[in-house]
C-alpha cells in the first residue's frame, strides 16, 4: 500500500479557493477510482471532487466549512499505487500546477504565515456572501481592513469582485481621509415581523445572486431597449421540424438555440456589443461565448456558458443548450461551464412573461431577454394592399451598459436580432 495525498483541485481559470461543504466519505471507508470523496463550493458552482485512485481513506485534513486554497492537501489515502510511493492526486479536471495559481505577485504587500497551515483563515469571511481572492484578503489583513469595511468596496472584477486594483485604489483614498463606501450608507428600514410570518434564511446561492445583482446595478448604468419581432416564420419552421429532429437526435428542439443563433449573427454585425470594461479600457472579445440563464428547481438562477457559440451549427447549438440546461438542473455543472461569458440571454417567456428588464452579468455589457410568443392581429403589406392577419409576436428586451453602449448601438443591435428572426429561412434543414 502507498500513501497518496488528495489535493484541492483547480476548478477553473480564476478559481483560487473552495469551501468544503461535505465529506462524502469518512476515515476507514474504501474508495473506488473516480468515486466522489467530498462536495466543495466555489464562488461559481457547487461540485464534487472524485478520487483518481482506489484505496482506503486514512485521514481527513480539512474540516467541513473550511476555505481551502487550490493545491492544498485535504486528505490522505492508502492506495495500491506502488509500495513506498507518495503521490498527490486531484480531480481529473485539475491539470495546472497549483503553486503558480496561489502565488502572490511581488508587488503585493508582504504577508505573514498563519499558524503553519495552508488553510485560508475563514473567520469573518464565512459571513460574507462575496468572494475575495487570497491576494485581496492578504492585502486587507496587512492594511488592517476589517471584513465589514471590505464589504463596502466596489468591485470592478468579474461578477463585481474586488480586485487588487480596487483595494489599492481604496487604500489611497482611505489614507487621505477620502474613502467613501460605494454602497449606500442610508439606514435601512427594518422589516416588520408579525405573528404567523415565516422567516426563510437565504441560502448561499441566493445571497450570491443578490450581491451580484446589486453590484451590477451599481457598476453599470442600465438602459433597456425593446423591439417586437414577428416570429411566425420561426414558429412554423420549428413546428414542422421538431418531431423529426427529436426522433433523429433524441433531443428536443426548443426556441432558445434559434434565439442564440440570431444573437450571434447580430454580434457579428455589431461587434462592439461583445466587449468588457476594464477601468478606462474597452476590451473587444474575440470569442462569442453566450451565457443562458437557467431556472433551477430551488428557484435560483444559474448561467452556464456556450463557449465559441458561433462555431456551432444549429443542431450543435440545440445539443449544447439542452446539455447545459440538463446538467444545471441536476447540479452537475463544472466551474468552467460558468466562466467566460461575453453576452447573456434570458428567456423570460418560459414563465409566461411578455417582456423583462434583465440585469447585466458583469463584466459583460449587455443582456437580452426574450418574452412569450403570442398570437396577435397585425397589419401586413401585400401587393394587393394592406391586410390584417394573425401573426406570432414576441418582445425582445435589451439591457446594456450606458457607459460604453449608447442608445444607437443598443437599439440597433436588438433591432438586428429581430430582423434575423423575422427573415428566418423556412426552407432550411437541420
């Protein structure tokens, strides 16, 4: 038997740490190869960590609730790897060397080791619904910034995260006495609780969603433009092809991939929608990565991403949409499935809503909501004059960051998406 160390795997390009939610095995339990050993949570997703070796769990080194750096040894197995060997193992999706992932740049303030362990001190941060990188925590500790004060700093990073640049900028104002909390300091009116009222504690995901939505509205001045699209061609084509497609591919043909295809075409027409903001710099993204909001059984929302969506055929988009939606509802998404989005779509029509005003997923600058498709009387121009006909209509709502997307661009973009849907080729094959 050989002693094998199980390490916290790298679970995404920007994931530096994870919280241990639950150990699925206890010391003495036998573990098969690829069998899940524990559940962990990052700021993006909950996932399970499997073992790449079979053996017996000898020792657990990290407790439930601990926040652990990527690369930290969290358990020890006895395995038949080879007598006298000591090896570190991680989840199959953990290819990167972990030392580089957790190193602190030389420009960062020096930090002091904490009691010789490799765990990130979790006190104070456990009560926060925001994600802070180890580097930001180290700077906050060095500068004696309490968690309560850290919570007030506006983040410019992904999903409103506080970056090194944010905290150092805040420190400059703080030292000069000009530090201003980005969040409202007005006293909150406490909620009233009456007899018979039920008090429901927000779960971790709901607190995270709330935090990100508030951050997005604070970071980006939202403007929403609306267009009503004639979906008759799309509806008729789908009705004609959905049964044959499902029989051939074993997949349902929904409207979502058709919406995404039209959005991709419009992004190619207006590439300045596919951008991000970094301070006073605009980053035009090369890849078109489409996020799609999925409602979970719990009522929460999650946004998996179709990477390089413009490289898919319509059939490929359909399969990608169905796969991500299915795995989202089964809690089987990986952290990388939620990273890298450049534009997001939210289909509020699935809830019977005719339109919505969606909130931008930072650091993106735009998001589109598609409403319910309804039959309506409409005036059509024909060679014999105007006629009134029954058509399938749908509202498109386009919210965009008015710092970098003006009304002309935001309005033209949503109009172009509608144009692509209205000009849908009813004779195309899939």
